[in-house]
C-alpha cells in the first residue's frame, strides 16, 4: 500500500481536477512515483500565457489528443504540471497560480518554498 501523499502545507493531498482528469495516474490528484520522470506534482490553474509558453516550448497542452483521452486545456483549468516545467515558466515570468492544498509536497525538492508561496491561491 502506498504512503498517503501530503500537500505543501503538510496536510492530506486534495484533488486537483477530475474535469479534465489530471495527474500522472489520471486519478485527479498530483500523486507521483519513481516512474514519474516529469514529477507531475504542481496543481496549477493554467493561464493563456502559460499555455502558449508551454506550447512554444514543445509541450502543447491546448490541442486535444483523443487517443490519449486528453481533452486539451483552456485557461482556468486545473492541471498537475511537472515541477521543472512550472519552474521554467516562473523563470520566464509566465508561471500560473498554484493550489497549495492540491500540490504535492515533493515540489519543495525543486521549487523554493518562498517562490511557491508567492503563487499560492486560496
């Protein structure tokens, strides 16, 4: 049995999104494991600016991919982002806001808490 994941506040990890269904395991949570090389742990509320940045960086999150049951994202959707992609967006001034209660504490190995805190939404 897997250990219960914690959020950045130390509480139980809450769901990020069921519509669209997100997460490395597509279970709605930003769970991760050793096989998740992207470390999909940041529950972000994507913005148009971030989606365009991601597309231009080679990761198109806008276009639906039905064969992978991916509906495509639109601004306002919550999505479990890779920690390094979020950090890259931050360094390029296009990082989207983060839902802390749904962001896995493992993000703190990649992103400084002070930086993370400045992007948290209630």
